[in-house]
C-alpha cells in the first residue's frame, strides 16, 4: 500500500467492525459459531480459508500488476497451509468438513499435498 500510496480501508476500523454489512453479518455469525466449541472454531477457520481461496482465485483473474499478483499468490499459499492445519485439527477431533466455496476436487488436492513454503 505504501509503494502505490493507497489508503488502508481498515486502518481506522476497530477489530471486528466492517463497513460492508454483508461482511459484518458473516463475521458475527462465524464468531458466534466458533465460540460454541473447539471443533466448531476449527470448522470456522477452515470455512474462512475456503472462502479466502475462492475469492483470491477470482481476484487473480483480474490482476494486471505483478506486485498484486505476487501478494495474491502468497496469500493463497498461506490460506492453503491454514486450511491443511484446520482440517487436520478437525480430523483429530473426529469431525468432518466439506468445502463450501472451493470445489471438492480443489479441496482434496490441497489437503493431500504438503505444506508450502515461499520465497520473498
């Protein structure tokens, strides 16, 4: 954001407060569900990464700047790693998770592949 002199849209917002009412409702629902148990918290974590991967895959299609594309690709790598971790915790707690935003095929490929590392 500094390089391109962009203003951080979340800079002045308190944690958990969103200007977008759809995001606010989703956030409130996810937090309330995640507070019910550890396994539900792991499922919420997986859901967030699932949605992030879906959104980032869409945004990559329109990225025409190499810096932005690099950021999106690294965010996707992080989300895949987080999804693997949350899914592992869900399985350890004898739970299940089915992807809600990405395809089952993409989900299976992610959870059956090793942790990714990156270069900066």
